[in-house]
C-alpha cells in the first residue's frame, strides 16, 4: 500500500514514520525531490565544517545491477529507483579545505582553516584521517534518511557490500570510505514497526 503525501513531514513525523523498506514502487524518482533531499542532507553539521561526505546517485539500471553484485545480490538495490552511495573523501577535503571556511571570515578564515587541518591531519596517514572523515559522513547519512522520509520517500541503510567492488563500479579512488548504500524510492510495503530500547535502557542521567 502506498500513501499519497501532500505536504512535507515534520522532523518528528519523518523520524517516527521511517521504516527500512526493501520493496519500492516501480516509477522514476522526481528529480527535483531527489535534489532537494541531497540539499537537505548537505546541511548536516561537521567538525570545522569539513563536509567530508560525497554522494554518488545511481539510477542507471546497468550500474545498479553491478552495484547489486557488489552488495552480495541484495535485491533492494535493483528494486529501488535510485541508490545513493554515501562516502567520505578526506583527501579531497584536505586538498580544497579553504572552500570550507565561511565567507564571512574572509582571507583570514581561509588561511586559518588551512593551518588547522594541516596541523591536525598532516601527521596522520591516509587511513587514519580517512576514519575521521567517515565519522563526519555518517552524520550526513542519518540526515539523508530523515530528509528522504520528510519528502515522502523511503530508504533502507545498507552496510552489506564489498567496498573494493563498489569503488570499482563507481570509479572511486582507493582512499574513499563508505558510510553506506541507501536505496531510495516510494514504499511498496509498510515494513516493520519500530522495536527499540526504552530511553531508560540506553541513557544515564548525571
């Protein structure tokens, strides 16, 4: 069963109605909605405004077949109208770090941003700083799911895939690290209701 949505959901509604959906309505995505989902996800916060996340949007059927093979044959890859591959590219971030400085900070801000990143990450190897970049991309991954649901779309977060094969399919450099794959579309099933620990079970108050 599908539900026709006439307005964006509130953040609370989006979070509460989100489900992991593996069967999608077989229709192309509205490209304006897709771009808005990506725009909203790009507003996620990151330390020093690093914005290490990158999105690869796969809608080509042939590429989805190859991506499905890299994801051990999981059918939601080809069933979804689109799959968003969320990855972190810390090396690109470091090469262009001045672009992350707020314009209001002027030239001093751009210089300071370069000095900060060189000081913090200059002594780390690619894998070390890549892990930090991935921690920032994971924030955007969560934002992406909520943004999609807010506009009436559904997703299922996936970590079951061969990273090397995904890099090969998408032509990505060896150093990038993956937050996950995210099939995206309108739900053709309702999915399971939430089953979560209580706040008391997962929280300590001090």
